[in-house]
């Protein structure tokens, strides 16, 4: 189980989202082909049922094999969908982390919360002189009263 999780994670790192979408499309086409082959085998069984038991049993085996293959392909499609979701989550998480890091590196105006270019005190910055005057007059009035 642990090994399959590690292999899943390494596969995700290797495959891009477009590769996974392409692989899903190919697997879906294979499923459709196998369904068609199964219906052809069933038709053949119906046609030859009374005539030849050997053909009947070979078609029955083919039908069972196709059913198992279809189930395996369904599992592969689900795994690819899971990989694509995990890859999208990883990419979104990484982008969010980068955006937060970038925002933390900037200094913001104490009045209007735009990016600051004027620094006053160790924890107060302003984007313009008008914001600095506005904030200073408000802070000065609070200290008087």
C-alpha cells in the first residue's frame, strides 16, 4: 500500500495535467472499443449457440475477459481523475503559498491599505503624503484626548 502511494505521488510529479487528460481520453476510447467487442461477442454467441458449443464457450470466455478488462479500465480512469485532482490541488496550493509570501514581503499603507512607499515609524508606512497627513492628524487627536 505504501509503495503504491509513493508510486502514485511520483507519477503525479511526472505527468502534467494535459498528459492526464489525454490518457483519460485514450482509456475512455478503449472502454468504448471493449464494450463494442463485447456486444459483438454476445451477438456471435446468440447466432452460434445452437450450432457450435465450442464457439459458445470461447465467446463466453471472451465476454468474461472483456468485462474484467472494462473494470480494470474503469479503475484506471478513476485513478487518472484522482491524479489530475491532486495535481490541480498541488498547483493551487503552491500558487497560494507564493502569493501569500509575496504579500508578506510588501509594506502596506496604514490608511488605505495600498502598497506603501513612505516609511514613518518602525510599524507605520504610507502610500502618499496625503495619507500620512490624514493618519498623523487622527493619531494626534487621539493622543490629546
